């Protein structure tokens, strides 16, 4: 399995007067860099004239000072940081997706995966659509554009197009005069809105991006809601855009993807991870001398385990901040080499000690085995591995890059066997039944752990798309 699915960061901003929005969008994307490291893009709207720059790479590599200075000032902008699953890692799949049509212009950014993308693409191609990329985002752009030609406003077009989408999508759509945000009816992917001191608005995947540009958090977008921002500073919403569906926020947003300083749907990510660690201490206790976490998303859970167990918390692994996240690295070889460059053990913490090691997940087992080896080589006497998520058993079709059961170690091995494979003295996973306790809600999607998919999924078609990414 080459990578884990379209887990991206979206950002949009609108101000009353023209400003250097490229710089502000850059700051917002930098705060969302953890959500995708393969590509980034910005489109600035200067009185209906769109200026776009996008490319492969990290945010600060794509947007040099020279590139940022070439953007005009504007009153609206959208940005995107991409982790590509469907579609592959090519420049043509970078976002924003810009479209010119008879009634104007549109730029679109998207976080999520459509579970009916193959069927929609086939229908559109039969109608004469010619696709220039292989991402879900272009499918959404075509649907909105076709609807726009039949309607008198961009929001009316969105109302016609969005109900055709199935799966996960948080969208930000920019026209010449409006900025629109849409969240899927289940609320799989996060989306929030904030207010700038000058009266402008900011839309973002996570609240941490609002803070990065000086915006005050207002609220999360509701599942199935469309938020419309107009240039005269008005905001209105349609909370019945896609009908009423049960909330199914992706629990892995709290366990892994989101930044710990973000608040998603009213729940602190940091608090949710600490709770996971505390539950692990109750359900899978261990006799040890120190509790350490795997940076970054294992640290909060390790703190929770330490507090609940009374075992001292220690810093046992140091992360090289210039190395990306191995979970979302595009290839297995990159993940393997990334672990060696990314983490270094602190011998004073682990040498001769019984260690409880906390990580957020075990997917293939390769990374976990390498981390255990690092700690063994640093002199750890015992390593008791604890995981703040249940075992991955099923593919995800909504945006977490888990594409094949055959590549999931927990699908073929018992917990004891996994412990032996990764070299741990013991191993414990957070039970599925404990997940609602992390956010005090049953409204979660845990399909990658249980196989209970909230929507219909075209499994064969999805698998074929992921294979196309893996093999080019």
C-alpha cells in the first residue's frame, strides 16, 4: 500500500477591502501543512480577476517570497494543501481547481473522497465532459459548472450539484463575488468559520488556521450546511442543503489528523487524545518506569496515560521538525527512510528502563517495528506498546488513506502476533467501544475499524482508483 486518501486542508478568506490575501492564505495553509504535504495552491480574486499559483511540494517551497509578491491584493482568496490519494501526485491534481464558464469564473478546493466518483465521472463523460485531472475535485467542479449554466446564482448551482455527491467533502467555492463553504451531510471532514478584526471572514479545515491569521473562531459548519459570504459583508446559510443524515465525524481526525490545538465540532483534539491515553491506562495497564509518546500525535495520549497510571511521563523520542509525516508519505520506501531521519531516541530517558510507548495507530507495522528497534538500540529494557486507536481492519472510502485489507497487519495477525512482529513485549489497542468516550458522542465514523460504512460505497471501483495511484 503506497499511501494513506485525500486528507487535505482547505482555506478561504474574504475581506471588506483589498488586502495582501496571498500572504494571509499562505499563513493559513502553513497552519494546515500537517493535513497534506504533496502539493499546495492559492487563488486570489482581485475584482473578478483570478490569479493562481500551485505546485507540488510543501507550502513554503511552493510559495517563495518572490511568488507571493507576484500576487495582486484582493478581497477573496482560497487555498489548499494536498495529500493526494485518488488521482496521484501530479501537478495537474493540485488545487485550487479553477474553471472559466459562460457565466463567470470559479475556484474550488476540496477535502475528502467521493465514494460515488466513478459513477459520476462516467455520467459526465457521456455528456461530453473532458477531464484534465484524475481527482474527485474536478468531478465536483463539472457538476457545479453544469448546474451554474442552468441557474441564476452560484449558490443555486451548488444546491443542484451537491446532493449528487456521496461520501466525504468539505468544499470552499469562490466565484467572482461570493465565497461559499459546504460540508457533507454526515460531517465526515471538519470545516469552521472565523471572523477577522476588520469584519472579514475566514473558512478553514481546522480552527488552528483561524488563529494563524488573527481570526476569532465563530462556529463549525454544520453537516449538510452551505455558508454563503457576499462582498458586502453578509453571511447566510442553508442548513438543509443535503437533507438530514446522522452525524458521522471521522474519529481519526481526533486520533491523528488534526492539530492538537484545534477544536473540531466543539471538542478539543488535545483533550480527546489525553482521554484516549487515560482509557488505555485503565484497559491495558503496564508496569513501567516511564511513559513516552511517538511525536506528534502520540504525545497527548502519552500524557493522558501517564496521568491516569501514575507512571512518570518522559520525552523519549525527538522529532526532526523538517521531516514530514511518515503515515502520509507517498511510498513505502519514503516512509521507511523517513522514520530513520525523523526520530531520535533520548538515551537518558529509555536506557535500562521499562517503557510504555504510545502511538496513534499501527497500519502496516513497518514504522512501529522501526521505532521499537530505535528504542531497543538505545537501551530500553522493556517496551510495552499502546495504541490510541483500535486495529485497522477495513479500507476507508472517505478520506483516510487505508485502501486495502490485504495490507493491514491487524487483518491477518492477532494482537500477540503483531507484538512479536514489531518487537514489543506487550501490545494493547484502544477498543472500538471506547471511541465515543473521546468526544462524548456516538456520532462518529469508525468504518476503518468496524466495516460499518455510513454510505453506500463502490468498493471495486474505489480499489481500482487507489491501485491507479499506487502504480502511477
